C-alpha cells in the first residue's frame, strides 16, 4: 500500500510537470479544495450542531488525551526511524503497552492518527480523558497479547487495535445515548461525518494486515465492554473510572488466560534474536579487522607466521566460540526466526573451520592449506551475506 501511494505521487508529479501552467493551476485548486473538504470531515467543522458541541465542551472543555497519544506515537516513530529507540530485552512484558505507540509504517501512523483525532473530538469530551485513555490502552494491550501469542516473533505494533477499541466504545455509547436522548446525543449529520473515516480505516486494515482476526476482536471487545460500562450514565455525568478500570482489567485478564490456555503461549515465551545476530555480525567485523592488522605487521616483518597463527588460535577462535555458545543456549526461538539462527550457526561453523585451517597452514607454511582456508572462508562469507539481509519489519518485536 505504501509503495503504491508513492508510485501514485510520482506519477502525479510527472503529470503536473508536463501539463500547461493553466492546467496545473486548475488541478492544484481542485486538490486544495479536496484537502479542505477532507480537513472539514476529519475535524467535524462546518456542521450545524452548535448545541451538541457546546454540550460536549461543557462536559470536557479541552481535548488533551487525543493529541497527546498522537504526538507520542509520532515521536516514537521518528525515534525508531533515527535508530535511537532502546532495545528491550527478551520477554519484557511492558512491550505489550509500548508497542501501542510504535506504528510500523508511516501510513499506519497517518491513518490511525486521523481516525483517533476524529473520534477523540467527540468521545474524549463525552467520557472524559481518563476513561478515554483507559479504554485506548486496554484495547491495545488486549490486541497485543493475542497478536503476540499467535506470532511471538512478530509482535504487533501500532495503534490499530486501540483505534478499533475506541470505535467499539463510540458505537455502544452512541446507542445508549439514542435511548436516553439528551443534548449529548450524537446528531445524524455528525454520524455521517464519522462514517467515511471509519470506512477508510476498515478498508485500510482489510488491504494491509486484515480485519476480523482474534487480536482485532479482542480490541473491539474491550471497546464494547467499556461502552456498556460507561454508556448507561454517560448522558448524565462523566463515567466513574473505578468501574471502567475494573472492567478493562477483567477483559485483559480473560484475554491473557485465553492466550495461555487456548493458544498455549506464555507471555514470557518471546525471543528477540536480533541482539544475538548483531553480536555474530560484530564478531566477524572485529576479528577480520584484527587479522588484517596482524597480516600487515607480518608483511612488514614485525611478527612471524607462528605469531600470526597464535592470534587466530588465542584471540579470534575463542571469540567465535563464545558467540556460538550463546546461539546454542537460545530457547523459545519463534519458528519464523529459526532459519536465521541456523544460518548464523552455519556461518560460525564454517568460519571457525576456515580459521583453524589457516592457523595450521601458517604453522606449517603450507600454501595448499592456505588455499583450502580461503575456500572455506568464501563459503562462510556466503552464509554471512545471507545473515546480514534485513529481517521483515513485520516479523520483528518492538524495540521499545
């Protein structure tokens, strides 16, 4: 989807470049008018519902949680893009919360932000920022638990589950308000503004990660339950947070038990293989660099061939063995990452053999042995090249 949009923008730019200035001006005016219409739809401007929005502002004067959640997601996305996000250790439970704020793609961030902003303009004022945030977090955590349980190596990221939960909350509170009509009952023309953005959200989910799986269902249930708890009295007062928090905790607990008992995935069963793969890559760079320096000294006559072999046997090979031991000690490696670990083990085995052959050949001044070492080294570097290929982004656990 992202690549398609980029291609569309490139084609649009080329079209604007080759048309006449008059046509270009006309098209730009049409585009700007369309953008203004989109802005009005998202921000709910231009509606003749002054009494409804006045009642919302009287209930909650300022919208605080919604922009804060959007800014937090955008900030963390930028930090991850810059590579400054601290990696979490394997099995860190707080990733179930922090992944809510880490979108995997820029387009995910945009779509979720647009939907959340439109929902928040109504829902946060209706139920209050604390209740709004509580349902948002609970929905994201519930979706994260199920997504993690289904694919522990592919920890779900982003706010899609939370946004879906907020739609569930909005749906139920809207239905309650229809039965208990008041100044806070959502007017029909406001609903007509909400529907297109909700449809875009559903369509985007269907064309990217899908919609209707167990993780999304868990998020939606959180929102629906939250709406049932707060909806009955929402036309009279801001909901009591204690009852809502208890309900959300109950739903998350049930989801966790389902993940453990039915999906058979304990929450600490994840394994982020990236630190170990990075360690393998780093040891190759470090040891190869060390050997190159010693070879330069050997060529200048500063050390003997035996001394060069000692560097291999006493410094380089032990470092490889340490990294290989760490790989062998890994447990609960997700199935989708097991081929990567196998490649790393293959590389270390071949590289160790190449160093051992080289050390023996240096001791004996055996040119045939050095050529055999070179051949083995080339085989190991082929595996090393496969090892350095990036993992698919969607299969990686969050780094926050």
